[in-house]
């Protein structure tokens, strides 16, 4: 079935569920685990569910429908899911709550088998490739009172036109591609998200233009490997060139021209695919933030080879050097995995060396945990847990020291900040982010400033945030 026809079918199921729910004032709760792609998927699920007559609640005890959108990148996500499912048993018994679990974890057979065996009161299991069919799945569950599993192992299609309920009225994420072709040996993503599939440029531009009309100021482009945009097999024979867009670099330039959008971010690129045309586009485009998230994973060439990352320590550092020379005011963030199979003390020291040389604005650090079905799971000489934790603590100490030093450079400078709303920890203050994604808190009037770009003079730094005074409102 063509994707457009499938969406029309699902709209019919939305109406059927809405009829069943008519006059009942039902509530739903959603818990999202994992990356920004999962958060974007959850916004689509919320859009679907609210069209079916449910109202969102922050308390799962009050919910008639509970949705879990899962992640399988790290083991603690599994522990979190099973813990929440255990808590829901009592709610299920008292309210008859429908429990639906989707996302990456549901593409793993050993997980779905465990749910069926130990949490048999779960009603719906759906995968990453069948999210668009949730209205149909929910309708069948409501009608037949049966358990339902809707997971496919083949690569899914790209479905356009799903309703979406954004969590912010200022910043929005826009998925430009799905899946991954890289098969890093530690990573389960290609197995659960499938091969790379890029959206048509026309659909992306239409979405961003609509967001601009609705008053959104900041766009984050999402993909497992954004700089592989339009390089997948689906487009190889079509020679696509829509309004000059035939690559990630040309997509950045096109979005940069859309009136109303003030900032453009993207995650995540792969160092091996970071071509000069993308670097030039970042340098040339005024709206593209000069913050690049450039995943390192390890500073050791040997470990990178074991990880199947397809670049060396030297190539990574040369890429960083090229970026710094070409892009004014560049800042960098990264991901690092500590304790991958076979990592020696010498390998770990190479990682610390790269951290010192690059001077990252932020480092997202993870202790390696084996993922079932990946090559890393079967590798010998796994690093003992106590060694992993000791190395993690040393990396954390270095990173925090580096961040504290970096923060000092902001004091006395004027930073352009997008005002997002009240500070979570200090409701009497407002909060926003700099182009380099630094959180800044400041005094101001929310009603007149929310969603606006302002100039702030930074007066102090506090490790994870800065304080500023308003200088100018645009």
C-alpha cells in the first residue's frame, strides 16, 4: 500500500477510536526514553492520541492509556521500563488502563518475549516501523479486548502527514532521515531502526516553512547520521535535485533562507562523512549554529577500529582542526564510551588526550554496556566493571575541569540568547540558550520576552549554567 493511502486508512481508525471514546474524557500518559529521534516520535504519538480523544496527564495513575516509547542503546533503559511496568500492574487492575509499548526496544525479540512472559497484562507492542499504525492497533485492542503485537523486521517506509503535538512553541525538531548504515560494533540502532531512509526535501521544507508560520524560531534537524542525507539507496537512481537540494549541505543552505527561522541545529553527524561542503555551509549560513556535535566515542585508533568507526584519532583531530580554521566561534560537543571491549589503559589515555586537545563545550559520557545482537556482545576481553567506573570517574573529572575553564571565557561577553521560559529551578528567573547551547538564567518579563532573541551580558558562571543581564531585545 502506498504511504499516503496508509495514512488515510489510519485517519479512519482515528475517527473510529474517537467515536468509542466520545464523552468519556479519557487521559493518556507518555514516557519517552532515549534520543531526540525518540522524542520526535513521541510528539507524533501524542498528536495521534489527542486526535483520538485523549487528554494528556503527568500522572500515570490517572491515565486510561499509558504509552512507553523505549530506547535500547543502554541497559538502564531496560531496567527503567520493567520497573515502570511493575508499577503499572496495580493501576491496570484498578482502572483497566491500556498499556502500549513502542520504540526501539520492541524490535528486540528477547525483550518482547520477556514482556509476554513476565508482564502479560501489556496490551499493545509496536515497533519503530509501525508507529503510524497506532490508531489501528488501539482500535483493535478496544474492540476485541485482545493483546496485540505489531512489529516488523523489514525496513519501514517514510510516512508523511502524521499529526504532531509539539512540546514547545519556540523550538521544534524535524527528522530528515531514519535508520543507519554504519553498524558500529557496540550499537544496536541499525538493527532496530533499519537502513538509512531520507525524507524528500520538499516534505522537509514544507514542514519547516509551516513551523516558521506558526512562530517557531529554532529548528533541530534529526537523523542517526545527518550528513548521509540523500545518500541512501532509495535516492541513488533518482538523481534528486529539488530546488537545488541534493545533499545535507544544500539542505542547510535552503533552510537558512526560510523567513522566521532564527536558528538551525542538527544531530548527529558522523566524523567519517563530514565533508567540506557541509563545513562551508555551516561557516556561510548565518542561522546555522556554530556548535557541532561530533561524536568521538574513543580517542584510541585501535579501539575505534574495534568499534568499526572508520576513522583514526589523527583523522578526527585533523577534522576538528579544519573546522576550527574555517568556522568562526566554533564550539564542539561529543559522545564518549568508556570501557569498550579490549580498551587498555593506553587506549583510555588516548581518549583523555583528545578531550584535552579539542576543548569540548560538553561531553556526553557513557559506560559501555553490551547490547544483545551486536558484534560487541561476543567480543572477548571485556573490561571489568570496576575498571570502567574508575576510568569514567577520571574522564568526568577532566571534563568538568575543562568545562569550568571554558565557562570563564563567557564572563563579560555579550551572548545572543533565545528566551524559552521560566527557569525550572528558579521560577522567578527566565532561561534561554546561547548559540553554543549554554543555559543562561536572567531577570526579565516572560510575557514580553518568550520566544525572542535577546543580547545578554554574562556576569557569572556556575558550571552547568551562566547568569546574565539583558542588554538588547530584537
